[in-house]
C-alpha cells in the first residue's frame, strides 16, 4: 500500500455521503481517569492553543468495497468496528489544568449518514474529501474521525480519516482488512473472523505510569541530552541544504511530497539477502543507505556530510510491544536519536559501499531502539528544553499487515493531510509485497524539492547496487507487527536505567 497525499489518490467519481459516530438517545460518556499519552496530551494542547490555525493532522485510508454499497451491512460493520477500538470511543478535552478524557461504552453509539452530493471530476472529488476530512478530525472534539462513501452503480469506495491522536501509520494499514471482514460478515450474517485486540486507551495509561519512573539522570534521558548537546541544543536537520546559501526558509511553506519505488519485490528480497550476508538486515541496510546517500549526494560541491562525519537523524519506531497491541488502533510510536559514523572515503564515488556499513548500522539501531520507550515530550520535560523534530526517518515492513496481499485488489491507499514547515523533512522507507518504496514530505521550495529528490535518487542507486550483489536464494520470513517484549520489558540500556515496579503493568 502506498502512502501519499490525497491529491494523488484518484477516486472514481460518484455520490458522496458522510458517516459520523453519534450517541444513541440518552447516552452520555463516562469521565475516564486514564490519562492521555504524552504524545496525545502535547498534540491536543497544541491544537487548542492554535485554535484551528495549525495544519490539519489527519491520516486517512481509501479502499474499494465489492459491488454497490449495502448500507445496512456497512452501518453494522462501522458500529462493530467502533466498539472494537476503544480509542475511537474516547474523546480528549483540553482544560486549564491539562487534558481530560471521556469515553463512551460499547453499544452506546449510532451512525448518522449525511448526503454530500455527486462529484463528476476526480480532482474535485479529492478536494471535497480533503475538506471533509479536515472539518471532522479536530483533536479537541469528539468524534475526531469520519467516514465517507463514494457510491456508484457497480461499486463503492470507502474513505476514513482520523486525527493523528487516534492512529499511526500502522493503524491506517489495519483499517481496510478489518472493515472488509466486518462488512462481509454483516452481509453474510455470520460472526467476523477477527482476533481480540487491546485498548490504546489502556496502553496510554500504562505508558504514562511507566514513563513517570524516569529521571533526568537515567541513562536514556542522559543520552538524549548528549544527542541534543552534540547538535548545539537542536535536533538534527536534513543533511543537504534546503535553501540557497545553506539557509533554511525563514517562513513556513506548504510541503511537497513524493512516493517512489526503490526496488520491486524481487529486488527487495535480493537487498535483504545481501544485507543479511553482510551481518545486517533490510532495516539496517536502509539506515546505511540513508546515511551514505547524505554523504555521496554532496560529493564535489561542498554540501552534504563530509568524510569521517556522522549521519544524525531521529528514528521513528513503533511501540507495539506485545501481541495485544498488534492490531489495535492507536498512536503507538516513539522517536529515538540515531547516529551512524561514516568512515573516511564515504563521500567519494569509489568509497565505502552500503554493505560495508552493516555492522555499524546494526549497532546504531540496537543503541537507538531502547530510547524510543521514553516519549519525546517527557524527555523535553525532564531536560527543560523545547525540541522540534526536523529530520525523521523510518523503515517499516508492511507485509505482515492483515490483508496486505489484497491491497492492490482493493485499490487501498494510505493518505496524509497537507502540511507546512520551514525545514521539516520526513522520509519513510516501506516494504510491501510489491517491493520497497520511499515516501517523503519536505518544504515546497525549488531548492528543497531538488535536494530531497536527489537524495532519494541516490538512495535508490545504493539499494539497487547492493541488491545486485545478492546470492540466489529465498528471503527470510516476515517479522510480526509486534516486538517481543513490552516497552517496560526492554533490556536496560545501561546501569543507570530505571526499572520501577510499575513496569510490570506492560507485560503481555
């Protein structure tokens, strides 16, 4: 499944309707003592402070349903799905003292359907969906998610959008398969074949309990402090100039995006074999490629990383740390500082090869991973700093996602809201059954556009060159969506890491 802007998602024209959750008559939410996650709290507070002037923060998915829409079955599927995921029934209200949670019980919600009208032009339809998503995903109000159907005589496209506080990138991938199964089960009058899932609301409470055990002197926080100090008190930016004269744009500009294939499925398997032959993984190989692309892109013109310098970025990692969270909707992410030293010669055309960096890249990932357990807002609180992410990278293997083999058949597409920034660059490396592709968003200036596209082109060359060295054979199996051990069960980073009694609450 590709992850793109909605403008790049060409939906066949049809008749549009909005579907929104609403309480059944007389139903009231319960005041919920479980706190928001650190990310949710910071997100809601920021949204309340900007009072609608900030960029929209929704994530969405679109996919086709079989045949013309069966409205009764669709309504039943949506209601069972909302009952399944507690975060969709839980609202966060900003208050003078923080953020208050209210949660609706299962079976206490219904659905309202609102006719929007017919759209005959795909571009106009995409624009209408974008406006609909933005209007109905306010993180300070409930519900902060909305569904839409685009009906035609022979088919229907379903689209669902959520404020980021409810979902992460993995969550978006789960929606299509769950609703396809719930919809089919409702049409066939049978139980849906879906496993039980944990509640992200419960995860938030456990995460807060766990993270409150950290102090400034604990090793994960101390390593964050060291990382910030090495960057002059700031988090790292994109390693190539985004504006003329190496200066960042002085005002926020609308971001551009790209989504480009690096290798096809056979190339992805070869890339993984090559990485493993050299003591690494496809994840480590991707990190090595991102680092080396930063160095080699600047060869000969004084830009990019120099010889014997260090690639620095924030690594986006999931925190689905036990089986119960594998299929839960929620914002299960953490950021970790990552550094990879580049040897002398890395910035020359005949210098270090991506595969030569496997040992260092693997060590960098192992060093970074435990640090994602401490939410960035908590780190900033403990260190007394304000730190805005500027350059974030990630790697996700999507093949274990439920329904992944059917995404093409369903025409499934993950979507993100338009954004603006001065110097923020995100690069996601994703592997699906079709291959490995890179998605990025970055400031929409000519110089930044050129820099990021050059960077991704170099990354593509590095990945393909490494794949070409692979021995014949089959690739290793697909890893599950959850890690073996919960956040609080991670191996201590060092002797200074706190492990409080509350950590037991995170065990699967």
